[in-house]
C-alpha cells in the first residue's frame, strides 16, 4: 500500500507520505483539537492520519492473506514473489481526499492493476453522548443512545427516572403540559416517542422541572438523532433517545432506576482515516470484488441483490471485535466518523447485533432498503448472527492470524464463500456458497448452525431469491432443511472393464431427526460387488438402516465393486465435429446480429475451430446442429474450448432444444461448467445468466479445456445443441477476443447406473443415480500383479490385474491386446475348486512372465530372479488329487500364441494326458518355461502335444513330472510334431517305465541340444520311447543322456 494525501482530489502521486527515516520511526503527534481541514502540512495531524491509514491497510492485507486472499486469488501486492497471480497492484490509499465528504470509496480493478482507496472528511457537530444505568445492579451498564440536535451539547447529569404523565390517552408522550410535575421536578423524565416533535416533548419536561429527558423509541431498531422542530431552540436541558427494547427493559424497574448522561461537543470535522471500521470496510470491497468471479474480473457485484456493502461491514466488524463483546452488543458502522461513541448506532438503519429487538432485519427488508448499503446491511446482519453462533459454540480467539476459534471459522467460511459463489450472486447464492465452504473446510459440521443463522432472518431452506438482478422478487422463509439428502459427489464417473471402484456415498439428515431410515443402492448388471465395508449386501442391493438418524449426521454406504469384463455395450457416436470442412453445424442470428466462423488461428486438434468474435456492438448468435439427433441411454456432449471476453458483459452459454424450447444446460455440466456470470444490469441478451465470460486460462486452465455435459435426462428425444454467444454494445477485448470451440462430440456411452434411494418413516426422502462410463482400455499390453493395490484394470503396473484369468478374458474380447506381462508370484486357474478350469492361450497373444513390476521394456525382465508360477494347486494343501486337471490349455491356436517365462506346476489329471499343458491342434510356442511336479494318470505328465499339434519348446525345463502311462514328461501323439530346443529333462518318471522323459506315438519329434538327466538309465525301460510309424520324422541333434545317481 502507498498511503499519501490527496487533499487536492486529483488522484495523483504527488501527495505527501510519511517517512519514518532510517529507523522506521512512525511515532507522530496526534492532536484531535485541530480540525482535519488544517492538515495541509506534515507538522499537524497529517502524518499520524496517513500512518494509521497505512497501518490498517497492511493489517488487513496480512490477516486476510491467512484466509486465502493471497497472490493466486488476486490480492493487492506489488511483488508476488513467484507465488502466482499478477503483481504490481498495490493500493493507493488516499487520505484526506478532497474530492468528496461524508463518504469513502474503493475502486477495484482486475488483478494486476492498482486498487485505490479514498478516505474523505466527515462533517461533525452535535454532541457525543453516553448513557449509563447506575442502579439497580441487574440492568446496570452502558446503553446506546441517540443524541439531540437541540439543547446543550455539553452536560453531565445524574438523576432518577420518572415516567412523564400529561393526563391524555397517550399519557407519557409529553405532547402537552405534564401533570406529575412534583414527581418530575429535579429528576430525569422518561417520555415516549410519538404524536409531536421532540423539541416540544423535552420543553414540556423542562417546564415541569426535569433536569434531563429520555425519549423511548416506539419502533424496533436503533435510536436515532432527534431534531428539535419548532420548539427546539427554547430547550436548555439535555436529552437522548433509547431504543424500544432498552427502554422496555429499564421501564420495568422504575422508580428504582438511577442513570448518568454525559455529552460533549463534537469537532466540526472528522478524518475518515481514523475510523478503522471504515478503512476495513473499504479494503473489503477489493476482497469481495476480486474473489467473486475470480481475480481477472472485478465486475461481478453490480446486481441489485448483491451484498458488497454487507461483506465490507462484516469484515470491519470482525477486525474490530474485542474480547468481552457479546452477541447482543450493538455495533455501529462509522461511529467515529459521525461523532458517535463506540456504542453509537452508526450510519446504517440498525446497528449490528443478534438482538432482533434492536436489529429486526429479515430477508424481505431488502425490498425497501436502499441499494447498495441497505441491502448489504441486511446480509451483514445474517453473517453477524452466524459469526456469533460459531463464537458461542467454538469460542473466541483473539489471534486473527492463526487462531482456531469460532470467529476464525466464520471469517474462513465467508472468505471461501466469496470464492465459491457465482458472479452476480443473490442472497441464497451467498448462503449456499457458505454452506459449501463448510462442507469443504469442516466436513459439514456446521450445516445446521449456518442454516439456523440464515433462517432466523428469513433466508431459510424454502427461501427463494428469484433473479439476482432484482431485489424485489425474493420470498423469505424461516424453515430449516428437514429432508435426508443423498450426496451427489459421484453423479458420474468412469472406469475400465475389470476396474475396481471404491464407492462411498452418504445420506445426510437435515436439521430434524428422522426415524426408520433406510439408505439403499441397487447394483446393476455389469457391476459386481467385491466387498462391503459399510452396509449389508442382499441380492443386488446394499443397504444401511438407522432407527433414528440424528440431525446433521450421515448414513454411509461404502463398498468395492468391479466393472464386469467384456461389457457387450458399445459406444455410439451421434456427432463428431472438428471444424475442418464438415457441415454438421451452422451459424444463425438469434436476436440481433453476429456470425460463427471457422478459424485457423486456434485449434484443439487439426487446423481449425469454430470462432465467435467478441464484437464491440450488441450481438447474439448461435452455432447449432444442421440436423437434430435422436439420443438414447447415457449420452454426453463433450467439447474443447478457450475464450477471452469482456468479463461479465460478453460471453457464451450452451443450450439444448427440447420440448419446443431452447433450455440452458448450465445445471447439466459434469466437468468445467460456467465459472462466472453476466452482469445483471448489462445490455447483453444474456444479462444475469451464468456463462463462460472472462478468460478461460484463469478460470478453467491453460489452452483448450474440455467441458462435459450430461444429456441423459433427454434420452428418447430428438434434440439440437446450440453454442450461443452474446455481447453488449460496448468494449471488446484484446488477445483471443472471443470464444473458440473445437472437437464437439455427442455420444452414447457404455455405462452402468447405480440407483440410490433413502427413505424414512415419512416415505421417500431422496433418490439419485450414479452413472459410471465403461471405457475400453485400447492398448496392446496388459499387466498382472497378484499383490497390486491399485484399480486392478490391467492398464499399467500400479493398476495391474491381480488375476491372470482376468487379463486373458479382456484379451479375448479386446483385439488390441497382444501381450500380457505378469509379475513374479503364484497364479491359479481359478479361485474356486473347479478342476476343469485352465489358463487358455489365444491366437495373437503373447504371455510373458519374469517381471519385477515397473519394467517398461520386455528386455528388462529377469526370469531367474522373478519366478512366475502357474500352479494347479487349487485344492487342499498336501492333496494333489484336487488340483487342476490341466494348468494350461492351448487348443486350436496358431504360432502367434506364446507362453514365455513361467513355471507350470502341480497339475493333476487321472483320465487324460497333459496335466501341466494340454496342447491340442495347436502351433503355440513355449519359451523359457519350467514344467514341474505335474501328474497324469495316462501319459504326458507335463505336456500332451496331440491332435495334429505343431509346437516348439525353447529353453524349457521338465522336472519331476510323472505319469502312469508312457511319457513321464511329454506325450507327443496324434500326428503331431514337437520341436525341443535347448531343453532339459530331470528326474521325470512313469509307472510303465517307457519314455520316462518323452513318449512319441505316430508323430514327429525334433530334438536340438536337449539334455536328459534320468536316474533310471540302465535299469530297464527308456528315457525316450518312439512308437511311431515308419514315416515319422525323428531328428536328433545333440542329445545327452545322463544317469543321475
């Protein structure tokens, strides 16, 4: 901040500014006997005035920085120190500004442009009065009073109170001579307001001998300053006014009430820079203007029903709150500047207090209060009630910077509410944003407290603000939310086939207890529940019940569900428009003029996009489909866009044609909806509507941003979509100067929908549905890791499948999958006891083991260090008879089916060959595999290569496999061909002792560099047995047989 004088009122930078010197000593003399208008040189109060102005600007900056008015949020700061936002925008704080009086102003500009505060002189005069009840003790203390513009301005009177009587039907209004003069004489007269001028009332009391007079207000609210009327000039005794509620309290204790009244003349002028509440009020305009709608704009608080003055009053109150204040303490705004005491009523209709007898404001009062100060005062009254409700619950913390009291919480809620509310907010928008801030900051712990504060003043659950551009069409209500509401935080989501979703939803009770509550999710086909952590599963329903759901508490349902593999639904593209020479969309004028065109200056993809120019004249034009489309099911509108427009005056919306009308889609956005609004008082055809207006880079993100709209509620209809852009008849902007839209898609998506319902003894409380889009992984490699804790859809190592069978299922229905990478571990064909289930190979799919997880290249795996086991041991430990019949099957596949880097073990079959691998009519290839401990009751304990198969086994090992028939490890039969390259056989056996390693029957056998280690060599039988025909090809190159002792 730069605090300087602007006595000449020219907004220049040549004014005087205090200098603390090398020691930064800003201790300056202060003499309130000098009128502020004399402050034309540093020698008088000018230095202390500007120092106070400088000090408070910095205090406000530092305090509200802690609550989120920081660099990215658009605070006023010369150097942003690399923290984001636009710097170079310190505040010019002009003291003793000569351009006006009895006022103060703050000029807010967008982030990066200096703000300006102007503090003026205030006209003084009159008396500064105090009123103290001395006895009885039950009502003793200071009371706020209104002063009189007649009678003496200096006085100090103590006396007993006596009720004035004038013998008429309105006996205590003192409009005629008093009839109880003896009692009044020497005491202080208590007189009711009404029927005649204040000067006459007090003169009649003086004539009866009263030493002073007190006028009781006859309407709720703060006491006022009294005019003397015709007789005021004749009055010589002092008088003050009490509020109606204070007077009623005091009256009941007469004749035992003794009071003291004092008065002293005010200076002729007051310097607004000494009124800390006004300084804070003006600075707060900069906060509320930059936080509402974002820092790039400062024009979101120009509508009729906006609370700009209310937020400013509120921030002034919270910064000047002192320990010892309570909720009923009246707090006035501008009491110093107007010559009132600290308990004065200030410059608003009523002082701020939770006592509705003193401040009776309710929501309806905005219809008659002045704009903007009166309207804002009503909002501040509500915020002040909420502030005190929080202070009463959590306590007051004098540390405004890092405190944790109810006052700190209230400030945070209001600050975050400013950020969350829309441009041009009405009162319910303000309320709802604060409720949302409570959910974000405090998990909704204060929902009913906040509702109660607003409802007390007529802004309850059923209140309706109407349009925020009008302050006259709202409807007040005093009720609290009673219904149970389902959390809509996952109204749509997405997941891949096989992905495991963690679902947590809540049903939150309103501010009234509910009985016999049931919260239920109905699970659709296509989604399988894996586990339930909160709730009970019965059939396809998960439910939770509560005999009594207490107000503000929640009932949660939490579970894990998995999107089924190979969903049969497919995506349907209704519209796909890239603006490159297509003719799916057309431009048309709506109410005035304008034309969408294709532009090559900006594009999300390709070379072109649709462009609406931000004209400097009034325009209103749309880009709509040439041919409407009929939609079904879950349908989304998706588009990419970027924009730069004159904020709040020019911009665009998205509309749908349904039922004969164009309807705004603002409430249907799922991603990147309207971040701002048109000003309600603009000349644009879209004035007052939420919209894309301002700059997308600061509101939504850099570059083209994707927005998504849910059209599902229009399923079954033939609809049209329109991108509508409008400008007022004024300034355009530089830069993009308009709205670019590209890659427009309307598509029906494969999806599952969870239906949610909550009921109570009163019936259905709320319903909702959660739609989950099923996405196609569309990649060539899947990943498997039995220990993964990720989403388990196989897309990468962190989200790998835990089951190889799941990966095989996806590969079976997804032609894009060509490889499966499996991390070290032990994998089973089934989690159940079905011995007929196997791992089945498929054409065009290579399955690789030997990974540690995290590899990005196949060459990075280490098979020896990362054993990957395919085990048939699905049954009881120690009992092989309940193991899988065939651990792996390769049936009717060609040479593109590959198994590489696995150990295949513990298969057990009694009535078939090939417990480890059944290779039938197959040309699959097997590399770097180990077959161990597999048993067949017939032949080929490890492998049965049969039915015209032709497979190659490279670098494979066969250990400790056995069979009852011939071929302890391999049975090659049925006109098949098997090639063994660089393979080893160790300790395989068969009961027949024929072909302990290999039995070849009527098939081709090719052996290349094979080693057989056989402990039974020389004891009869053989390691390799050939029962083939004379036409069989037996090729042996490098066979080594070793007897193992």
